[in-house]
């Protein structure tokens, strides 16, 4: 049985530095086990994304501390564990695979979230040229049954340089290109989430490859338009 959910539930209820200091060993032991599972995921994804194998599990896991400088929520810690697997690192702009573990809110996800303007322009250009390919990816039964559709915040109007009646205007209006699928608490507790995540990541590979092709010469970190 994985110990993640009891710890994260307690952290969510007692989210303070004083509580974390008093439960430091519990946190360290729980995080160490999460890193072990991330190592398994890293090796699994590395079978089709060999560039990932240069990373260590800690390179893929997000810090527990929250940046509260500009937030009304002053809780100092995240009440989830998160890991991101991308060939250029967790701060890269390219597509990646994400896992979140949180009581009642665990999920796997992938794609690109809120890319910077130049990257978004390149993705839209690829959609303009090859939108039928993206539509084909989204319509595949195994993709649709697990993820539904490609999601993201949308422009209220058509983007500059594209007509409102463009065949793929639905994709062109997107400002993010992501998919996700929930994971139950029971699958987290049993450890079955590892197999579920690897299967889901495999099924989103065509989307990842489409996005990577669109931005293959883009470098840098993500941003918000």
C-alpha cells in the first residue's frame, strides 16, 4: 500500500510550517517512496522517450513549497505530489507527461499548457497545415475513450491571421493543448496507478509527437499569454 494519500490529506488539513517541521520524517519517508515510483515511470516512459533517461527522479518532481508571493492563498505547501516528464526537462516548453497524486484529485495529463506566443504561433501554423492529422488523433477510439478531447482555454474570437470559418478553428482558438484522465484513490493506494499512467502516456503519444513536430526548434520556458 502506498502511503501518499494519508500524508497529503494530513498536510492539506494542517498546512503550516510548524506542522511540516513536526512531521518532517513522515514527509521525507513518503516523498522517498514517491521518488521510487517516479523512477519506475521514468524508466517506462524512457522506452519510447530515451532522452528522458538522462534525468533522475528528483529532476522530474516539483517542489512541495508553494510560491505565495502573488497568491491570496497563503498555504505554504502544495497538498499534492506532482511529477513532469519532458525530454528537455520539467521547465521546458515542449510537450510532456504529468502525474498528480492528491486525495480525490489524482490524474495523469499531457500536452502543452499555456505556451509562450512564439510557440503558440508555431502550433497554430502546424494546425493550419495539418489539422486533419490532429483531428484524426483526437478521434481514435482509444484516445477518445480515455481523454475525451483536447482541452485548453480558448480565445473568444479567431486568432489573428485565421478566418473564423477555418476548418480547424476549434483547435486554432485554443491557448493550451492538453489531455487528462482521472486516477482513483484506490489505484493510488494499491500502486496500480503506475500501470495506468504508463498506459495513458502511451495513448497520448501521437498528440505529443504532433506538438513536438510543431515546435521542434523552440527553446525556453513556458509562459502565459
